[in-house]
C-alpha cells in the first residue's frame, strides 16, 4: 500500500510559500510558509510539516488503540488523542523534531485504569507512525474520562 502527498514551494525559504495536496483530496492547495512553520505560534497561518506529523501520529495511535481495546472485549466509545510535536533549533544548525507527546482521554466502558494504560502503551509502541518516529522521544499521558 502506498500513500502520496505533493508539496510545491515557490521562492526562498523565508519569503516563499507553498501548497500541499494529498492523494485523498483532504488537503488541496493547503498553504504553508516559513511564518506558519517557525513564527506563528497561533497556528493560523497555514499548516506545516510538524502539524501534519502530529495529526498522523494522533490518528494512527487512536486507531491502533481502538483495535486493541476491541480485541480485549472493551471497545471504546470515544478516544480523544492529541499529539504535540516538539521541534526547535538543532545543535550544529537547522531545526529538529525532538518529541511527539500524546495526550489521551478515553471513554472505555468496562476497563480498569491499569489495563487501559497497558493497552495504550502497547498502541503507542505498535502504531506504524510511532515506529516511523523511532528516532525521537514518544511520550504518553493516558486517562480514562
């Protein structure tokens, strides 16, 4: 299975801008820029690669955990997963991603906190995006809601 996305960038790093498109059409002409990536903490200047990694990680993790919970006989009513990708200046110049922190609140009838945490940890380690992010720290704060 393969998935594709396209980035088109025009201009210099700091003055230029680009657009992102995905195979599914979920993003079509989605703008991104230096300002949106490195200067605008509000996140309203368009998307950026780190935001997209965070979305991919949260989505993958929630799907993996949903599967594990169903296999356990305790399917989730709701899993609210938020991934926060940390990035900043790297030693020697440039920037680097250092962590993806997942915060999870789950509504899972019939499960105790210990089993929920065990399965959440297993999902964190086993989801394909977590595996792809193996070079960085991945943390998890999982709670039943």
